[in-house]
C-alpha cells in the first residue's frame, strides 16, 4: 500500500473517460484554490527513536525470528495509522508523531501467545494490525509512556479447513480478502464479504470491527457469519465452540466481535460460508424519489425476495453519479442515452429528485431468475424504472476503486470523507435530512460549498444503514479542523436522530466521544469491565473503543 | 400452574383415543411395578420460615405495595423451582428445601430498580422469575445464608409499542406467550416464537435462557429477534440502542441474552416481529432412514426454500409416534390407513428404519405455495413420501400438550425427560448414535428397559439441533440417582461428540458441571468476570450459569 494513500502504488482512479467529472465537481464545490501543500518525502519524515528495551527486543526476535521483527523507518510509518481522511492529511504533511516502536510478524497462534506474554512482562502496548485500513483511528498508537508493539497478522494467512457440505470454513485471521476468496473458491465456496477495503483488509480486522460489505444485505454482516473464534487475550486464549447455535450462557463470539483489538488478538475464525454463486446478476433501477426507493427496499427485505446487494442513492448522489460517470466515445451509445433521458423524463423522473438503485442477486441461475421475478413485482409497485445491467456493471467493476479517487481529490486540494449509521425504517428519512443538513451547515462557513451525497447501503427487515459522502474544497492549513467540525456535527446529528454511532466502520478513537451516548453510562461501564477482566494491565490497543 | 406438575390444574393429556399408547409403551419399557409414591399434600409440605428481616420487608412492601409482596406458604412453593423432571419428582415427594423467603410482583422497571437496591443493601439474593418453566434449575435458590427474594415479573406484561411498517415491537419482559401473541396479533403481527412452554413462559425468560421454539428454523431463536433490551443490574440499567445493526463495539444484547438472571433483570425488549402469516401449511413426510432425512433438511437450509418448521424424528421416535398416536373410530380411515401402509412398504419404507418429518411453511398464500413447490423438489431428491396434512395437523394441535403427558407418566411410575444439543452437520449422525447409546447404556442397568427417542428440532445452514426424549420405569426410591446417571452420561456424550451443552434449555444448575468443557478455562473466566462487573456482590441468581 502507498505509504501516503490508498492501494497499489502505481494505480490511480481512471478519470480519462469521465468528461463530466471535474466540470460537475467544480460547479458544485468551486475550483480548489491552488491545491494542497506538496506531499512529504518518506525518507525525510522524522519519527521518534524506538523505545523498546534491548531485552524485550531479544525476546521478540526469539519468538518470531529476527527477520520478522522490524524497527525500520518505513515499516514503522506504514504501520503508524489507518487510512481515514484525517490519516491521509497528516501522512501527506509528514506528520507521524506516534509510529509503533517495533513491528512483529508472527506466523502462528503460539507466537501470538508468547508475544502477549512478553508485552505483559516488558510493559509494552500492543496494537493488532490486519490490513491497516481503519478509518476511525483503530490502529494508531495513543499517547502514553508505554513502548508500542504493532503485531501485524499478515503471516497468519492460511485457510485451515473448508467443508462444502456443511458450509463451514476456518481461516487464520491475517488472511486478506482476495486470498480468502481464492482459497474458498478452490472449494467452490465464498464468504460473501466484500467491504470497500476488501483487497487490503483482513478477516481478523473485519471481525474486530464488525465490518459489512456491499453484499451484506444478502450474506449478512461479518459478525453474523462467525460460528467460532480463537482469540488470544493477556489472560488466556478463548476458543468458542464450533456449533451452529447454543444456549450455554452469553454468546462470547458477539463479545469478541467488535472488540477492536482491545481485548485480545483474533487468531482464527470459523465461518459460515456459501456455495459460489453460479450467477451474479446486478441491475440498476431509477425511482422518482428517495422515499419511494426506501419503501421499495423495505418491502423487499420484509416480504422478499431479499436481494444480495441493495444500494439506493439519494437525489444528490444520483445526480453526481450520472454527471461524473464514464462515457466512452461513439454516437450509438449517445443516441440511446438521449432517447432514454426523454423516456424517463416523460414518465416523471426529474433530475434533482430521481434516485438510482443498484440491486444485485447472487445464486444459481434458477434462483436468481426467480428472485428477479419477485423483485420486479416489488419494484413495479413503487414505480421504479429499469436501467438494465449496464450501469450496474459499471458500478460493480469499480466497487473497490473509490478509495483511489480520494487520493486524486486530495492531490487537487479537495476534502472527501464518508460516514455511516443505521436506524429503524421510521427514522431513516428524518435522519437522512438531519445529517445531510448538518454536514452542509458545518462545511459552508469554512468557505467551501460542500457536496453531500448519501446512499442506503445495507438493509434489514427492521431498518437500514445510510452512508454519507461529503466533499468540499480544503481549508488550507486548517484541513484537520475543517474535517473535525464536519465530523462532529454529523455525528451529533446521527445520535440525535436515533441512528447508531457506527454501522460498520467501528469506533477506534474517532467515535469515542459519543460512546457514552450510544451505550449509556451503564452499558459503557460494562464494556470497560469486560476490558479490565480480559486485559487487566491495559496493554491491548490502549485508548481505543472505550473512552 | 399445578403446584406439583405442568399447566392448568384440571387439564390432562388425552389418552382416550390412543389405543396403542400403553400397550406400546409397556412392550418397550415393561410394566411399571406398583407406581410411584402418592403425591404429597400441599398444605402439609414443611418449608423453612422466611428469613427476610422486618426492615427489608417494609422496604419491599413500600416499593411494590403490600398486596404485591407474599410470604405465603403456597406462593413460596409455587416459586420454589422450575418444571424439570427432577423438580417434579421432588415436588411430588413434598421436598421443597429452599423456597424463596419472599416473592414480590413489581409492575414497573422503576420498582425493579428499587428492589435491587433494597436487595443490595439488605443482603438478599434475587431470583428473577418469569413463568417458572426452567428445566435446568434456573429459578431454584442455591444453598447459601442470604435470604432469597423471588422477583416475579408477571405484573410487567404490557405490549409497549408495535410498528407493523417497521416490523418492530417493544414489550415488557413478564408478558406470557399467549398474551404477547394476542396483543401483537391485534396489530397484524407475530413474534413467531413458540417454545413448548409457550403458554406458561415469558418473553424475559425466553431471552434470559436463549430459548427456541418449534418455528425457530424460520423465525430464528429468540436472541436473533432481539433488537434492544432494557436490563436492570445491581450496577445500573443497561438500555441498548434500538437500531437494526451496529459496529459500536461488542454487542451487549448478545451478552445479556443467555445471562439467566445472573447479571440483572430484563425489564423490556424490543423485537423484530413479522406480519401474521395468512397461511400455516404443515405437512408430514416419510423418509426411508434418518440419514436421508438429515440430508434433505440440510439441502433445504442450504439451498432453500427454508421451511418455518422442520422436525425430523429418528426411527425409534417414528415407531413410537405411529404406535401411540390418536386413532378415532370409523372404518373409512382404517381402510385408508391400511392401503397407505401397503403402498409405503412396497416402496421400501420399513418399520424400524423409516423416519417421520413434520415440515411447516408460514406466510402468504402465494409464498407458502411457492415454498412447497421448492420443498417438494428437495424432498423428492431424498426419496421422501408425502403423508399429507393429516398427521401434521395432529402434531400441530398437540404441540404444547406433551408436558401434560409427563404428569400422567409420573403418575404411572415412569421417568420421562428430554435433553438437547446442536452440532455441525458432519457431526450429527455420530452424535445421535453416541447420545442415544449412552442413554440406553445408562438406563438399562437400573433394571429398566429404556425407550430413547430423538428428533432434529431446529435447523441451520451449518448444522442442527437434536432433541432426545428418554423414558424408563422409575427406580423406586432412587428416582433422582437414576435420572442423574442418565443425564450425566448423555451430557458427557454430547460434549465428547462435539455438540453444544445446550441449544435452548440453558444452563441453570443442571448443566453447570460441563461449562468448563463448553467454554474452556478462559471463556468461563470471561463469563465470570462479566458477572463480577455487573453484580459485584453476587446477589443476582447466585449459583446459576457459572460454576
């Protein structure tokens, strides 16, 4: 991963065939004034000298092998923080105030057990590190006197077992998304978990943060897929039983999922998997307005058939998507498009009000065809207009690419970030208006004319999540303050509107200030007590999750 | 509820039209020798004098009103234990060694808060009491010096809100199954939770024990229906947020569900509900053997359509069910039956091997008809023979009646009990053989020829639960030892075979000895630590769940 941004170093977001991209964006947020400061030079970034005592280093090296222990400048910077907007702003400036003092790469659970023992006896803080894609400060060291040991799980990346008959598979926690899907695919299986960070995030990271992917409406969030876990804590290793359901007291899997490295290190997970779908059938639809779209999605989730993927953009996001989309040259496509626009307008779909939905169904050919039969009836009831598989295919091809665009926007001096929540159906429309309004209000005074987009990204019978994207010209020299102000008012609006503090990004440090409101005094006290019980000396990812 | 048995005092299990019942049973287990000792007389049962100090009694009465505080002999006995076999044996003998010292009936969460405060300051142990149907010792006081206060939630029985559009409803924890379904039904809704104790158990009890009902394959276990909880603990009231999903740290709902009153008192729950199904279409099928049936159920759960209810009896249970079933007089039915038997035998269905399945689908007329289309294809693949809706209707009508039969069998000197587990698909057949064999081995030496029956009772894509019924002549004077021996070897077999200690009965005291094996040292330590955090003085249901 780029040390200053997202993904493969040479890869960029393709804007060549998007003639409307910059004109639309500038028409909305204005032309950035001069662009950002130039990016720092990696070699010239000054970071603190490693603080780990020699005796501890010896013990660490003896545990993982000297070649799997690194104090190097570049490795420490690569493990210094996640990949949120606030991380990228500071990395580009060359601000890396708290890199880990050392990074180790264990290759077995036994090594992890020994590492935690060393950390305990040597007074080190431990930060578990999967892919490092946290957008909430989940892998960045907090202030503190303790030397920080980053435990990078990338060496624990095996598929341990897969049972296509029982639809159960076990894998080590450090496996990356593509490797996991490839090894499951060899058995004809899929996990069905595709967060936007898929290519660079790990199974353990997904579970530690209660991640969701674009197909979670059908396959479920990651915590719903967990059958059993192995988690190394400072007090011992918890191994939950591999059974489909139980009434043997509280569900420890649900306690460990979402623990964000503050209780221990997830070393292995046993998961519910699915047969690889023979068909992935994604199609785009247009609604006359966001309320119609929400009602249709609610009907699908409550009455069925339940789509694998559902993503409903609000009117501003639809407008942006259509204006900024890829347009390959050639008049036949143009002609079709013009004809389509006339048909759509004649039917009462108005720019500025209409909303685009991407709906995907995965499964056997028969099952997907049946599901589409049912979905068409529901969509028809709410006046949706079919745009076919073309726009859906374009979205599908680029579903992991958007983080690359963020780098381009940052290069141009444009702030872009996302935030998300979930709420019951009856609160979604007011919550949508409240959060979008709060973001616009917060960003306008900073001199920027913001662009605030939203889509429903995962749906449940009892509610759905909303995913907001906001863009504005950066306030030069005040980038962090500008972002913090937007983040604060949006999160206040989420809490006041009855949403959850986070649906799938997690808490880290960025959301901590609202944990009291989310869980109440006694709920928060409970989470703290669990932490104290499993990590009495507070060595596990200190400063995260619980304030 | 009968003080010595199950359900309504005047109600018995109807054996009049079951000419084969006693002959079959006696042919299998032998004629009971003389029957049991006569039942004790309620008035003559000696119980200890209440130990609650006068000051505490005054405070309790001031909190709930004197009319909602009882020290009466009969009320204390009615709250002394659950309704497991071991409870009934002792009740019939008049053995009530540890009744609660007092019973209170609060009618609000505020009252519960005050009750826990009084208990804390006065050194009382608190036992939350829903319907009192625990079969694992969950509501019986443990040994200890502390006076015991039973908190009966039956006064907290309101449906607080119901949203048919959002499929969310909130109810107080003390509401009984029929009242909850009736009040939801008035909004066109159902929870879809029908444990065998349905008529006499409460919402809070279901959640505290992670209950399942006959329709849980479709509607899910109770913990899967919980959206939010309000739980009064000695440290404060935890109120989880009403949202469809979250990534804000560990899921506290999953920590409180299954806590069996050891962390606090569930006062209210917000639940995912369903539209009342227009149709409940239950049908019986016959398989040539248990393995075929298991494969068919696995295919339904993995490929769909997923039935609402699936219940697959093994060969002994099928034989018993057919021999002991209702037979109304009249030759046309007889003739049909004989013709049916000939057809079935000709197709290779052999008594002693064939297995009966009850499969139910609930939903709209269109949805149930479509589901049956898909289910028939799956059933056909595994050679199932349709018996139609007649036998399924008979099962459905009597689905809550079997506990009444237990009383009749006890009257006749026959032990009957059930136990259950769940395991991944690949372990189910060996586990079935292992547990059934262990039960037969354990019961044969006690002079009885046991009858051991089993059915798959709830299914998941990754496994299923097995529900065992065992009957034998009671060993007079040694009833408890006989039962304990059977329970012990069966549970050992479950654990050795990779099942879970309990799929839906819970832990209480009866399963405690295996909690170490179920959760491991560190898992158990975690559950203990949570208990200490929320209930530092150990006043909540002491002696339950965690050994």
